[in-house]
C-alpha cells in the first residue's frame, strides 16, 4: 500500500489542507460546550441577558466558520481521492498492458480486472475517508479529554479511563470481526462458483438430470454461510450496545463524582454541563472512528493487492532494433529451440529446428498438446524461448523492438475475438489508417465479404460485446480479415479455420496464396486437408519434431503423419478425387 | 422503483413476522428509553446547584435509575440487533435458495439469452446489496422515526415554546439534506455510468489481452482509457464532493438550532421557567434530534438502491419456468430408440424462420450424421431432440410417444450427450466424471476412462483421479477436457447418443481410438453425430445434409456422393 502513496504526490496541498480544515472544524466544535458553560455560569446565574446573547452569537460564528472549513476539507478530500484513483488506474492499466504472456497466464484475467475495478474503488473510498476523518475523530476524542482536563483534572481522569476502556472494547470486537469477513467472502465465493457453474453448464446438468443434486449442494453451502453470517453478525452487534453502556455509565459516574465536587465548591454547575457534553461528543466520534478503521482496513488490503500487480514487472525485456525483412532465404529460422512454460516441469517444445523462406506456406500438424500453438506463439515473441534462438530477417527476435516487429505479423488466434465497435473499427485494429478499400480487400480474401454484406450497415455494423451477434464461423473469418488488413509479412493461422466448413476453408487458403505479396503463412491445424498443399509441413509429437517435409515426402517417411492422414482419408476417399 | 417490489419484499420478510414484531417492539422501547436517559442525567445535574447545596439522596436515586436503564437499553439493543441479523440473513438465504431453484427450472430461451455474469450478479451481489440496504434500512428508518416522534413529545412536555422553535427550524435541515441528496443522486448516476463504461472497456481489453498484444494495440487502448479515466475522475470528484456536503450542511443547521435553543433556553432560565438541568436536556435533544433525519435521508437512498437490486433478483425468480412435466408421463421410460420428427418447425427468433417442416424417421439403432455449414441448424436439431427447446409446431416422438408427454429427466436420461463445448467444474477429476452421482465403483470409473482414452493422462496428473481441477478445467488442455466429458458418457451408457463435435479438439490418433470406443458404444444404439470430419460421417447409416434449417440431402455416403450435390462438393473440397 505504501508505494501507492506516491500517486498522492501531486495532491500534497489537498492531503495537507484537507485534514487541517477538518481539525479547524473540530476545534470549533470543541469550543461549543465551553461557551455553553460560561453562558450558564455567568449569563444565567447572574441573569445577564446581553451576555447570553453575546455567547449565542459566538455559537453562531463558530458554526459558520466550522461549516466553511468542513466544506473546504470535503472538497480537498474528494479531489485528492478521485485524482489519486485515476492516476493509480492509469498506471495499473499501463502496467497490465506491458505484462508478458507468461505473466498474464500466472496472474489470471479475472484477478487483473478486479484489481482494476473494485479494488481501486475501495482504495479511493479509503483515501477519501482518511483525509476526512482520520485526524478528526481522534482529535475530537482527545480534544474532548484535554478540554475536560482544563475544567477539572480529577473529573478528567474518568474521561481517560473511559476512553481507554472504549478503545479496548472497540479494538477487540473489530480485531475479531475483520478476519471473519474474509471467511464470509470465502463462503460467498462458493455460492458464486456454484451459480456460475450451473448457468454455464446447464446443458450438462439437465442432460444428466442433476438438478436436485445441485439444489442440495447449493442449499447446503447457502445454509452454512447463513449460520456463519449470523454468528459473526451477533458478535459485531455487541459493539453499539456495549459502547453505549460504557459511556453512559461513565456519565452517571461523572455526575456522581461531580455531586461531591460541586458540593465542596470545586466545580460549578456550568462546568459539570460542559463535561457532560464532552462525554457525549466522544461517543459519536468513536463510532465514526471505528467505521473509519474498517474502511481503511479494507482499503489497505485492496491497496496491497493493487500494489502487487503494479509492481509486477514484465518478464520480457524489449529489444531496441528496428524490424527488417532481411533476405528471402532463411527468413524465419528456428535454431534448436526449446521452450518450457513457467511452473511446468517438462519442456513443451524440444530442439525444434527449421527454416522458412519468404512467402512460403508452413503447415503445423500434431496431436492435442503436441506444442503446435506454442511453436507459433514464439514467432511474434509472445513467449521467450528457454533455449536456442528464433531468428526473423536474420535477427534474434529478442533484439527487435516489440511494437514495430509485431506490426508486421498478422495473428489469428484460436479463439475468435471481436471488440465492441463497428466492423470497420475492428478491421482498423490491423492497420490504424486502413482505407475502406484496403478493408474490403482483406475481407474478400478472408471470405468474410458476404458476412459484412449480410449486415444492414455493412462496415458500420456494430459488433456487440464479445461479438455475440456473429456466429463462430463469421467471427473467425472476420478475425482473419483483421490480420490481413495490415498486409503482414508473416501470417499465423492458429487453428483459426476450425469453425469453417471445408469449402470455405479451401477458398480461404487459395485466396491467401493469390495475394500480391503473399505473407509467409503458418497454418496450425488438426486436418491434413488444411496443410497438405503447404511448402513444408512440420509434424509435432509431444513437443518434438516427428517429421518435416512436403505432404508426399511425409506420407512415405513419417509414420505419425501417415496415421493422421489415413484416419481422415481412408483408402476409399482416394476414389473420390 | 416499483411498488410491487416492496410488496414482494414484504412477502419474504413476512415469514419472520414474530422476529420483525420483536425487533420493532425493542426498537420502540430502546428509542424511548434512550431519550429518557438525558432527562435523568439532566435531573441529576439540576441537583448540583452549588457549594453545599447538593441534594445527594436525589442525585444517587436518579443515577441509580440511569444505570439500570442504560444496562437495560444495551441488552435490548443487542437483542434487537440479533433479531435483525436473523431476519436479514434468513431472508437472504431464502431469496438465494429460491433464485437458485428457479435457475434449475428456467427454459433455455431465457438462460441462453443471459450471460453467466448477469445471473451470478443477480443471485450473489444483488442479493447482498439488497440485504445490506433494505433490511438494515427498515430498522434504522423505524428507530429514526420513533426517536424523532419521541424527542418531540419529550420536548413539548418539557417546554412548549422552545420545542416550537426546534420544530419550526428543523425543516431547513430536511430541505438541505433533500436538496443535496437529489443533486448528488444525479451526479452519482453520471459517475456510475462513467464507471461502467470503464469497467466494460477494461473487461474487454484485459480479457483479450493476448489479442491486444498481438496487434500491438496498447497505445491506442491507453489513449482511449485515459479519455474515460479523465471523465470518471471529473464526475467522481463532483459526486463525492457533493454527497459529502450532507454531513457538514445538516450539522450546520443543527448547530444553528442548537444556538437558538441555547438562547431561548437561557432566557427561560433567567425568567425562571426552566432549570439548568432542563436546558442541558434540551441541548442534548437538539443535538441528537436532527441526527435521525440525516440517517433517514441516507437510508432512503440505500432503500432505493436495495429495491433496485431486489427487483433484479425478483425478475429472475418470477421468470416463467419450463412447463411442468406431463403428470401422465410413463414411469422410468426406457427408449428402444425409434425417433420420429413429424413436420417440425422451430426458430429462436420467431421473426426469422429456421427449421421448417422437418420430417425424419429414424429406426432403432441407426447412426445419423448431421453435416452442413455453420448456422444451418445442426445444433438446433439437438436442442430439440433433448427438449432443451420445444418445437413451435409439429412433434418429435420416441418409440411413438411425443417427447412432451415424457418427463424431461427421463427423456434426457435416455441420451448420452457430448458437446463441443466442454464443461468442467471445480472439483476432483472423479467428481467431474461421476458428476457427483455416488453409485459408481472405482473400477467402473477407470474402465470408462480407459474406453475414452483419458486414463493415461489422468494417471499422470499429480493426484490421479483425486486431482482437483480448477473451474472450467483451467489446467487441462482443450483435448483433455473433451476426453473427460466423453468419459462421463462412457460411464453410463444410455440407449441413445448425441455427439456434437465431440472430438473436435482431440488429436487424430487419439480420435481414431476413441472412435472405436464410440463405435462399440453406438452398436445397437440410435446415435446422432454432428461432425466436420467426413471420416467420422462416412460410416453413418443416414447422413442428413442441412442448410438454412432444411435437410437438403439425405442418404448414406455412397448415395450422396453419387448424387453429385452439396455433399459431394463438401466432401471433395477435402482433397483440394
């Protein structure tokens, strides 16, 4: 949390003046009982009306000045808190965008989103309340005590004891209950998970007729949470009654002792009234203070989580060379590449070596988990190799400046993602200044022209969040078009035609090959039909190369490839050609 | 906020009438007694007139009463809190229970149209906000009103004139509070709009960060983010500042009233109509009198918020559930596997036709492959067979019985289903295979896993079948997830099968082996297979070629190839 505070630096004035004005307001408030006391002792006792009026005017003055100091303080607090939150958010968003793929894998998307949203809101709230109240409440409590000391030292000792007892009681109850809230949250998380699972898996649940069982599970967790909430609630509910009792019993004792002092002339009636008023002020402030501590505790916990993510430095170091194409021969070279994901104890790729010429088509085929995606993810340097080198244009990819380098690569990921905005906006992700002509060209190649034409506003058609107004196949074609808009040097199709039927898939491949300056294309697929016309096919098996070559070569030399091919095209299939 | 919502809330709380009554009674007693305490204290202060003038007997008597009452108040307050806790948490439990049970009965039309996050929000956070705001609000509102009325009564009882001064001045406080509340409500709304814009953006971009990075779109994102961020900051400062004016402003009015009471009270004291003790009481009343007003205005906002949340949960609870099962449905229906579709029409969006006049006659034990381009209605057909959706017209029957005359659970139990979209839950591998059904031995589970070719990878997991997998199987590959889903069906083989792209993410060599297991399974069982891979399709008895909701071609592989139509074109495109 502490390191987040540097974001308050620009708000030095606010964070200093805010509490100061609050203190000003509080000190005016503290003077009120004194004014009343002298009104009673001097004004009422001697029947001096003009003195009473004078005191009332002072009261009014105090409350006007108090009001304006309070407003000033609130303004400073609001400004500092909102500005602080905005700065933290900006820094955090920036940092998240800089994280490498392996960092993203280990942190997790939902964690990043909650840090960005609810955690920072919590911190903002905390900062706001802290500026407003952190100094005020203790100041009033101790101020009231100090005032009591100026009136009568022996009576003030009652204050001292009361405040200590109150602090202990409040501290014990809160100290006990704060950790319990974490446990309640845990119980709530279980309910949340069950609900989520029951919506996302509703087909399976109903297909297997598990409704009753699910209800039982949910009710069990639901009841458990309820009992625990009641228990924690009952303990924390002690706070108000107990503090009320302590304080009022202290008042009774104060008056009891006061009776003796007044009788002996050590104390006046007005002073007694002032002491009584101070005691009441303490209770109000103490409750506020307890709530404040609660808010601050939550804010600090959130703040620590935010800071953790903010301090996470990208595990990938950017290079400083500008991207260059190099020679056509050996455009892309994998030199003995091995790659192991963070936290794994086995390599996902082992000793991979191959080269690709400019404009070549490279097919990558292999079983589930054989490392196909891992291999293509190394090309745009989504991950770094653990051994060996990936060279593009004769240069180790780690030497390139990432943004200029990735701009030359068109990636079509496995999961087709479109963003909120028009189709045109989405296409411009590929190239910020793409003209409609360029976009249409890319759409045609990607077999997506008909998708756009079928929508009422064409390129202006709005993609809803997550692209829900498109089918899987339509989304895939649009994501392919998006990658093509930038006329990339390298195109990576990571199993990205899986939702397309054979015919569309075939036309797509043909269109890409017919481009003016065809990119070096990597096609990851499960289907041999998608790769068999490639210049080079890499067959992967458990992270290792099982064979590299053309379709014909592999068919005669590579056992695994033959097996895959046969499973998809049994002998009789040959007759149909 | 609708009045209906409040009524529904009362329906839920109505179950705890006794507790609510108890809570209200305790609230009245504690509020009135708390008002009586200052009178006792004031009375005692009145006895402390000056040197050697203190009436000790009276002071001790009053203080004794005060101590007893204070303790009584504390105990009752705690009991009241306890009762409120019970009401709150039990109502929350009830609402959640009902909502979740409703979830199990809602039709797919509704479920498919809602995002998971939306449903989760309703059942979890909305209910939470509802409980926080509403039920706490109820009691605070009530205590607040009792306190105000009580204070007024006590004040009028003590001194009519000064009480009148207080009554005349307090509306200012109310007015100020109301003005601020309505103004800040507008600002809060703006703030929450800006905030939800930001959340949506963050959600989208961080959720798809890999695409963002692939397209080096970070700078554009940052630019856009800063725009929303600035807007949020500005609205946030305004909203926070304005709403935070409530306390100082009402305190200001409050202090003003306080000064007025002091003035008039002091004059009354001088005139002899009032004692100093009474003035003390008045001052302390004036101090706490306006507090409930502030609280009430706060509570009203929270109530509004709570009711808005409640409305969202209730709208879920009140959705029309699936029509209940036919009471005359046969018991323990076990299908032979004869499936007939008679003139079936169906579409999701009733203005756009999808499946029209579909007729199909499937004999027991036949293997049906469904092929066709995306969006042609393959998955829809399965939705209808499983009765996830009901047909718009026509009928589907199994062994001659309309499926609407069967119990849904019975119908679905007769199908084993593997979908392209894998669904795994948080739990052990074993739980995910059995789905919590207890009647399977370890041997049966392992056998099923072997048949699905999942055993070898499960064995390699850190704790084998007891390995806990995270929600949605985060630590498994897509193919492994599919294998687990296949194991589920292998474990308990029903009379009919539905495989919707069941092996799309599994590598080919494994697929071949699974296919063999499927073939064994499908022997003698009616099965429906949706697939892209024509090798899978080739062996089917009947191939249905679908396009735009219609079956455009129907027959076996050879027949369809010979026909030279759409299927032929599709098939040959594999060999380009």
